[in-house]
C-alpha cells in the first residue's frame, strides 16, 4: 500500500468511537460507502481510508492517547487493526459486512444504504457486543474475543460523529 502524507490537526473528526466501561476510547472507526466499480479504484479508496486512520491514530498518540484498535467499514467488509502507539498492524480480522449487519437489518442489501445508516448499524452491533441487548452471542463475538477486543467493549458504548483530541471528546 502506497502511503500519502496526510496532514491532520486536532481535533480529529471520527465517524464512530467505541468506549470501554470507563469511557476510554478503545476503537476508532472509519465508515465509508465505496461506490467505485473497478477493483483498483475500490482498493485505492480503502487504502486512503486506512492511511487516514493511521495518521489520526499517530496524531492522537502524540497526545499520549493510544487507541488500541481501529476499524474500517464499508458495505463489503469490516477490517479490524491493532495500534500500539507507533505501528498499525495488518488487518487482524476481516469480516463480511452483510454477514454481521444482516442480523440487525434483515433487508440489508435490498435497498441503497447511506453512510449514516451504515454507521447506526455498526453502532448497534458494537453495543450488542458490549451489552448483548439483541442476542446472547452477537455476530462475530468469538472472533472479536480472539483478537482481545471483546473485553474492552464489555459494558462500554459508542459515539458517532464526534471530534476527539487526545482523551477529550468535543461534541456528541
């Protein structure tokens, strides 16, 4: 993946953040509706979004706010990465978006989906992982546990369309 230099200033606009039970940010989530038709064009959009996530995590780490996980979501896949404050791993988990979110909207795929709705569905899934509000065993909970993320989500919540700077959340 070719990395372009992105210049970000604090605060960072986040599509979604997941918070643990102590209100610490544990996942930074970027949501995109990728309408490109050609495989190379689709991949370029994904790569650009992942570059943005890495740059955002680096900028936040400069303030000593290390967010341990990142997620990229589009209509095809959910990619989960680990962040150690310096390096973003390759995807440690890749899930088919429809397989996960169909549980929360059985008509998913029957109509055009826009980014705010995709964001809400991802939040529903993450909150189900945190509280089991819809099911005892939410979709992909075993895989999320295997990478160490499930305990961090337990008892936590999500916030969408927020600005973050270090440990501070500027708006809800």
